């Protein structure tokens, strides 16, 4: 969950605070945060299957259950 969990909501919200206060460079700050968040989402989304396959717990949970 930590690799592919909720991304972007908090950084985007925090980046909006300077705009609400009408501080200078707030548009630039929001653009930087948006690009960083989008890049993070794309990289993590593209690698999620590989990372999940390397985690022993994830591999074990997809194996068929042994019958008693």
C-alpha cells in the first residue's frame, strides 16, 4: 500500500495555500507540485506490478491455498 497508495491529495492541497493568501510565485509553486505529483503517480503506477511481485507476502497471497 505504501508504494501505490493515495498520492497527490496532500501536496496539491498544501500547494494551494499560497494561492489562497495571494502570495507571489504561487502559480509556479502549484505547477512544480503538480508536475512532481504526476511524475510520481506515473512512475509508481508503471512499476507497481514489479514491486508487488518482489514482495514475498504478495506472492504468497496469490498462490492457491493448500487443502488439508
